[in-house]
């Protein structure tokens, strides 16, 4: 079963929602965050990226950073930029981007279910990033940004969600990037009971994005439980905030690759080696239109690479991914990139930045070659999670990004 639980959200008044809501902490660096929040005292980056209010010489994980997070979080509440709902509620969150919408349930999910594997993962987490968010949770005693989960859609849940969005929204604004964000509060017990009952029929939830947020929140739950001799499992800290979307509404962009050198090969030699595992043709198409094909840009020329039969295992959920095929047959054996998580020769460019960005960074001579990828689809993500495996790094790029500060779960 999938447990979803209502909570009393801390959230901005409707008229302030657009000023408070911010991009999540992990999609920009500190300098970019400083620029985004410049002159915007209500921007929630002051809470989720509190280093922007400190001297840049202070280390990112310094204890003063987390103290500033707690200070700013309290200030947001003291000034009325965040107010707590008096009723235990579930919330509905809708995003509209380029005419496409995704609508999910803002709720709390169970740390116990996470540890039991009923909330499934498809990525490894990094310990330093886990520790960062864990320290942030300890300082604020809150989930300040939601995890991004998905589930195999059920028409009964779709119908209940559609009923909820007929009411007046508690948030409705268009962000600077043109994406519309809407939120609804539902306190009706009959509706809450019905949605909880329908989710209980779902076998598993899946993390789409936010593995570090989920892992850190659940580590915090375990930490609090061990320190509480009267722990029952029903305490607020045993649940973490998430938006849960039906899988059919989610859209994954391509996550492209660029490499700084040819690992000592000449361009002619490089193409000859590629030809052992891929069919190569010059092609102005630039973006692949189907799986197992790859755009490649080098020396102002676009090529289309097609993986030859026998170069991948079609029955393996991970090995059959395009990112795995490129890694196994080209990036590692030819370009020498054994660990793409750590190798400084490779960079990853989200598809939302476009093909022109790949051309720009290669033409600038910062990179020697770039690869445009066919995007991983949501069914592949679920299959990998179901198999108990993990995807290669930078396999998926979800848009639009969830905003932080619209709903906050205090612990």
C-alpha cells in the first residue's frame, strides 16, 4: 500500500505566493542563487540557500549556514510571509508549462515505507549532499521543499483530484520563467478519506526527483525515533513532504553529454573507433527521433550514431537505456570516461537548454564533442526501480521544477 497523510502546511498567503516561491535549492549554485534573490527579501532561497546572506568566503556546509537558515525561516513566519493552516489538509499542486500541465497530490509520505522499499529509488545518493540536507532539516525542523514522486495512474484518483481543483486556489501565479503554479487546499474529511483509501490500493510509489531530500528526511525520522523512548511511528517527523504525480502526466527531457577532449585520438581515428559499435552518418537532424540513436556534434558537423545489434542487452532494464549504451560502447572504451559521476572531462546539459547550447560549448572550444540523447521515458524509470537497480548518473531531467516555499511541512 502507499500511505499518504494530510498535514497542516505552513504556506504564504495567496497574494504573496509568487514572491515567496523559489526554485529548489539544488538546481543552481550559490552565486546564481544570490543573483536570483537580489532585491527579493521574500524569496524562499533565503531559507533553502541561506549562504546567500553570508560572506561568500564561508564554506557551504559551515554550521553558520544552517543557523542562518533557521534564523531566516523564523523571520518569514514572524513577518507573516508564511502562515500555518489551522486545519489538517491535503493539497493539490498544478504546474502548467508550454500548454502542458501536471497535477499532483501534496501530502506526507511514510519514512517506514521508504525504508521498507515501498517508495522505490532509481539513483544513488551522495553522502555529502545527504548530510547537507539533514543538517538543514535539523536546523529548521521542517521539510522546506517537497520530494517529487510518481505512481502508476488510477482513474479513481484522477477523478478525486479533478474534484478538488474546482474550488478556489490558495496559490495561483506565473513565475518569471513563464511557468504557472497553482495550489488547492482540501480539508473535507470525506475527500481526504477517499484519496487515502485509493492510494492504499497502490503497490508502490517511485522517486522521480529528490532522492537526497527523501533520504535525508527519512534519516532524520530514524534519528528522532531512536532518540524517542515513546516513539509510536505516528509522529510528524516520521513523514516527509512530497508531491505525488501520476506517471502519465510527467515529461522527461533529454540529458545531453559533452566531453572536453578525444582522449588522444584524432578526429579520423575517433570516428573509425565509433564505427565498430555504431553506424555513422552525417545528419543535420541534430536530435535523435528514436531510442538507440545519438546525435554527435564535432568540428561544426552533426552526425547521427545508431547502435549496432548486439551492442546492448535489450532485456536488461539498465543496460538497454540509451545513456548506458553510449557509456558502455563509446564514453568509457574510447573517451576513457570510466566514472561519469566524478570525471571532470564530461559535463551534462539538460535538454531544456537546447541543441544550441551543445553547439555553443563545442564551437567555443571548451568541449571537443557533444552528444544529444533521446530522452529516457517514465516507463523505463519505473522498470529500473522495480528491478532494484539504479540508473546511470544524469539519466533524467524533469521539467517543470517544483517550487519550494509554497507548502512546508514542520516536524
